[in-house]
């Protein structure tokens, strides 16, 4: 045995009380009470032991650029235009430094797996990709990082983008994405992205239906193409803020369609809340689709960060616990089971979306773990519990000391 974690409340097994978790060769070797082993030990004192968090949708390449951009109107059009202008000055070294800064904050907040969405187009070329790709190797000691290549500024209407996407996918991109709402032919972009996915045998993860009017959504077409390509379980869509404004019948129909097709949804609470509802003088929409209701209908969902310190979202500390708590507040989540699902949407459900094979806290799983200063999942979400310890393949990656009151003697 290489390491023993004593007196842990394991996420999803909290009613069993404190358990010991033994780790050997980077994997969980044994779970039980009173495990005997000659190995270094951590006594967790009844704190929550969970699988490391999974970030399914973040933009490392354009994080931390607020000092270069305006955010006056705060709407989507301004954000796209400002970042497009800022990208002209990006260098691989600059992207690498900002990406590393953001990645390290994610690690310190308990994240052990991440999918970053990275844009290529004739304006930025492959400079963003060249800056982010080395991070996959440099931070493998703490996090598994995969890159999703997508066309933020259009594909069919932006000559040269298709070739750049294929170059990036051949050089290390592991997922292909889309942003159909920026294209002159949204369905044409969706078709082409699925063709790329099939040609490279990779998954699809799209930005989709980002707006306020549910009368026109591309969601149905994505489900149709998913079934056509037999890609169920390999397709995710992000944002889908239009669905937050749908009436109950339309919401239910969309949920059934997604569940039947095997299309997952990532909700991005901070960005969706910040960008939606602009211009309303009263009763501003929240724009955050109710993921926990989709779960009830059989749709897999995750919660994620999206943007950090840029015009799309001028906030963020890359804390997925914060995203779970923010979502629970916005979506009026109150039932304990649904609060626990908020935790699962940054852990096990996100792992399912990324199709991680050996994820979890069970014997034989990779020892990618986080210890939270809380006794259970619901408390962790409700109280924004601090991550205290992190492990990647059994090796400790960070430590945060619990806050301590200094009482007068």
C-alpha cells in the first residue's frame, strides 16, 4: 500500500459512515473499515472524499484578458468582437502563460479532468493551439486535459477555418466543437462538424442555442444528426439558454428528444446568467436552463465554468463547487436529492459526458481524488466547502489548510 486515507465519508456512500481508502500503484486498492496497512496516512476526520472534479467546458486560450478588452454593453456581440480583436495579439507564449494560470487555479480547486474548448480561425491561426497543447503534457501530474477544436467566428462563412480545424485535430485535438449561431449556415456547420467527428473518430461538443427566443432552436437538428450518425452518447451541447425560456410542453419535448438521441447538456451558470437578459428594463430572464429537471427526464447533464476573466464572463476562480452552488441558487434547487445531483453534475455526470473509463471512488478506479471540508455532498454544495487535499493517480497535488479561529486565551 502506498497511501491510506482514514475516516473518509465517501461521496455517494455517506450513510455508511467513516471508511478507510487504501491506494496502491495509483489506484484504489481497498475500501473498508479499519483497514490495516503500513503506509503514509491522512486522517480525514469524517470529511468528504470524492472523485476529482471534471470540468467539461472551459476556454483556457482566452482566459484572463480583461485588461485588453472592453465590457461596456456586456452582451454577446461585444464579447465576440472584443475577443476577436484581442486575439490578433495572441502569441503561443502568451496563451500558454494565461492557460497555465487558469489551469493551476482549477487544480487547486479540486479538478482532475478538463475539456478545454479552443478556437481556430484565419485570425488566430494555430497560435492558441500551440500555446495550450504543451499544457497537456506539462500538467499531466495533476490533471488530464483534452482539447476541443471549434470555430468561434463561423466555419462555412470563414474560409480557411476548416483546414485549420483539421490541422489542429490531426496534431492533438481530441474533440470537435461548433458554434452554429455565428455561421451563415448553422445547419451546414453542424453537418460538417459531424463529418469531421466521424472522419477522426472523435466526440462532438457544441456551443448551441445561445439566445433568448425558444421558437427557433438547433437542438432538434443536432439530435436528428446524432441519430443519423449513430453518435448517441458521444455528443454534448453547451449553453442552450433558449431552452430556459421554453414553455413546459416545449421543454418536455426537448428533454425527451435529447434523452432518446443520447445528447448531453452542459449548463454554464456564470456566463449564461451574465450574458442573458441584457436590455430588459424589468423582469430580466436568468437564461440558465434547468439541468436538474432534464436529469429527471433521462438527459445527462454537467455544470461547468466556461469563461474566466474575459468579456464573456468578467469573473471566476475556476471553482466547480462555486458553479454547483451558483446553479442551485439560480435554478431554485431545494430538495436534498437535487442538491446532491448538483454535486454529481461536476463529478460523476461530467465524467460520463467525457466518457472516462475508470472514474470514481471504488476499488480498481484511478486514485484521482479530492477531499472537501464537509461531511457530505449536499453540505459541500450548500456551504461552498473548500477543497483541502487533491490526488492524481495517488500522488498528492495540493493542500489547503482549514480556516481556524484564533480565540483569545
